[in-house]
């Protein structure tokens, strides 16, 4: 279903923890008093950043070799420097309560700042081992490190439900919790960089593919809808995301089968759990799937395993009444949830490029085409749709990067 190199984006089997070479704590504690009369104040606690540890440090030559060996050879000439990968924990919120989240911050080495910031957003993952902060050199790189190799500080959030917050189910395709987890990590990264005396400027780039494409537009929308954040997006690049969730589901459910039922189980069960709906799961799924889906989505299984445990027959997977309502456009709390969390209808003021392949079997290309048209009609003056190659959903990631990396470099 996916290109050999870009299978990493949706199944994201690229980030587990084998390469933790250096571990050190950055929080300072205690008081250094000069005297009883003139005590020094305690160190100021960061609002978002908690701690970090180094996972991997590569020189420019080593980065070029890694890029070549992991299937990104076409980008070797764009590698300007090495980088250091840090695992970072930070504070965010979920259901109005404090929670600790995590992700990676990749800092360029061997080159002077100030650096632009780039928040990079991974696609759908099912296994906790696939979270970005569970980095493994043996699994290679995500592709997002290419930006740090070209002079960007790359911020790669786990999202809620992975890494430090894996005790909760990821709020999949949820606008509020997707954007807030990313925005809080951006704030935490700024504090971390200040602590490390790493200079950065006010340029902010957003990029993501598939569910990460959705996360990119969600974050861009959240920034432009809240001036108190003090952020301005320089440019966004979003690939093959389900921006209009209602539209995507309409296209999928009009068919009798769907090749990747794991996504449908995930988006439905995540809506139920995130909103704490009391309805029995048999109101949404037929048996045996109503019973097995919670266990399948507990982070122990890969996407392939979840798919194999489900059925591609939509009439067998979903509750019959629910499927009829969804197909006929009858009002339902699930439809309302999809509408609330769609990010295809707002008015952007800064640059957006949407990428999609006509060969995508997971997310219909029309969703990106129509989203670009709608954002432009709403007043977006620099929104562009770009059709890329690739004969499957995953295979379009590399063609997207081939356009995005040099484009972002030109704006750096």
C-alpha cells in the first residue's frame, strides 16, 4: 500500500529508543545564597519546558551518509550541517488538566544562528513504539530531519497519546488537542533554546503529511485565530490530510469497502473516548469489533495488525443504523464531531501549499483541491494546490519533500 521509504509516514516505524548516547537533566534546583542578607533568587521555572536528553549527534558528513543510506539520497546536496536530536518533555493540557507531553527537537550543529523554527507533524501511528520520541537510529530518519540539516530547528511533537502521554488515547483528528499540543511544544522549544543559548528568529514554518497535514492546517488556523500567541506563520506545507473530515468520510462511506479500516476505527473510537460519550460501542460498531477495537487501539499493535483484525466491509464493521445515518446525512453526534474538527473553512493570511497525489487510495485528492479553493475563496491570497507524483498515499511524501525543502530554504 505504501512506498518502501514513505511507509514510515503512516505507520511511522521510524522512531524508537535505541540510540540514546547521552542522558542529562537540564532542570536546575536549589538556592545559591551569598549571604543571609543578600540571597540569590531561585532559578525561574519555565512555563512549558520540563527536561531534555540527547539521543543522537551527527556531523555533516555523518548526516550525509545517513541521508544516503536511509533512502533520501536525492537530498544529500541540501545537507549543510550536522544536527543533534534531543528528546524533550513539556507541559500541556488535556480536558482542562495539566499533562506531560513529549517530542523531538533537532538542532543544527556546525553552523551559526539565529535559526528559523520548523514544526513537523507525523502521520497516523498506532503503536507506541512508533512515536517520534522513541527514536531509533536503526529505523532511520523521518525525513523531517532534512530541515535541520539545512539550518532549521525542527520541532517534532509526539502529540497527545504517545510518548510521555501514552496513558491516554490519542485524540485523533481533534482540532483543539492537536493544535494545543503542538503550540505548547513550540513554546517549550523556545524556552529550551534559551536555556541552551541557541539563537533563533521569529520565522515559523509548519509541515506535515497525512494526519500530519491535518495537524499542520489545524496549528496554522489556531495561530491565526489567536493573536495573543504572538506567533506568525512564515509558510505551511500540508500533504494529503483529511482537512474536511465530513467530506472524506462521505467519500469513503459511499463505498461498500475500505482498504484501511484501522483509520475508521481510530477516528470513531477517538471521538468517543475524547468526548466521553456514554453510549455503548455497539451503537457504533458491530460485534466482534465493538469488543475488540479498544484493545486493538491500546498502542500495542501496528497499523497492519489492526487492519488485519478488522474487516474491510463497512456494512459489517459499523452499526447498521449509524452507517445509514452517516450515508444519508442524518444528524448524528459523530457527524457533528467531524464538522467541528474540520479545518477546511477559514481565512488564512499567510502562505499555504497543499500537496496531494491522484494515486492516493486513502484520502481522496479532491479533499485537498477543494480545501485550497475554499481557503482562497475565504480571502486567502497565497494558497496553492500542488499535485505530486506517487501511486499510493505513502508514496507521495518524497515528491512533496522535493518541493518543500528547497522552498522553505528559499524563505529561511
